[in-house]
C-alpha cells in the first residue's frame, strides 16, 4: 500500500475542513485536497503518517472531535538511525531546518507497527519546498545513494520520497 507523510499544513487544513464540514461552511481547495487523504486512508488506499512533533501538537487538543478524526487515519513516523545525519546533509543543500527534518523523516523514519523504513511520498502545501526538491532531485538521489551504500540493511535501502502538493495527488 502506498505511504505518505503529511506535513503540518496538510494536517491543519484537514482539521479545518472537518470542522467546516460539520457546520456547513464551504471548503477551500486546500481543505478539500487535505480531506481527500483522509478519505483514501479510510478506504484502505493509502497509509498516512505524521511526525512526532505533529503528534505532540495534536495531543494538546485532547479529545477534540475534529482532531480525533485525524487520529483515526494517521500513524506516527519516528526518526530512525541516520535521520540526523541525513537532515544535516540536506541543510547543506539549502533546505530550511524544518524542511530538512521532514525530508529526512520521510527517508529515515520508521513505522513502529511494521518496522518499515521511510515513506514513498510527502504531501505539503509548501511550494518552495516542492520546487527545491524537484530542482535538486538528481543531486539528492546521488548523495543519498552514496551515503546509503555504506549503511547496514535496512538503511542501505533508503530512497528519496516524492514531494508534491496535495493538489497533485490523484
């Protein structure tokens, strides 16, 4: 099943969309796109993940019904070995600290339930990040392969995820 890491803005838009749906307000295109991920997860077409930091933010809202809907469809991706090293290397390519952490988590994050390493894609509304990854795709892939070849299994199998806007997902 395809896997996807949702960045914080996608989660925020999904929660806003859930709330607006309940009171009959019109949804924005971003909210609709974010809610499509939850629908795909509900239908078993996609495994959704969030970062541990996003989990902590959601935990502050306690038992809020809109947040609980999101909790039903996402799992937490935890940083694994080599996460910090890859994040540092991404920073040398001009990524912000936050973008480097998201990309490193999607590459060297682990799902505790399955022990699967990384995810196939990242959904973000951060267009500068999407364009920066696309621009550096070949360099990043080469740098990751050079690093991974020296690592033990399963880390040697790490792959760079696809980074796209939720509008670009089918």
